[in-house]
């Protein structure tokens, strides 16, 4: 068997571009893609964000050592949990607002 390589998929690419353009203080810590499952983790000094999925997806926010499913912040994401670029875009836009609020000084 050869070495394990992370393949790209459109969802990972979209998420990575979103963080680069909208949340540049968050650095990519891990990513994985083993079709159909995908996983990405971003972190800044106070907050880490885990986004994972396959047919559906979820976002978890770890703030000061406590993990919160993103739907606890924004109940509308329950309606947008099927994996699609549109749903990921909607959730990331809402996530951005939360992350900016959490990191205000």
C-alpha cells in the first residue's frame, strides 16, 4: 500500500477558501477526505472549529475547552444539514458572525 494522501473535494475546497477569505486568523489544523467522509479543523488562539460530513454535515465549535454543536447557536442550521455548497455557505456565513463575536476584545 502507498502513502495516505488527502484528496480534495468540492466541499473541502469551498470551506478552505471561505476561511482564507473571511476568517484569516483561523489556521487549518487538520483535514481528511475518505470518500464520502470529509473532515476539517480550524483554530485560532481561543476557538477551534470542526466541520465534518458525508451526506449531511455538522459544525462543532470548541470555545475555551467547551464543545458546542453549532445548531445550539443557530437553530436554522437544522434545516440546512444536507451537504451542499449552498447549505455550507449559509452555515459558514452564520458561523462567521458567531466567531467574530466570540473573539471580540
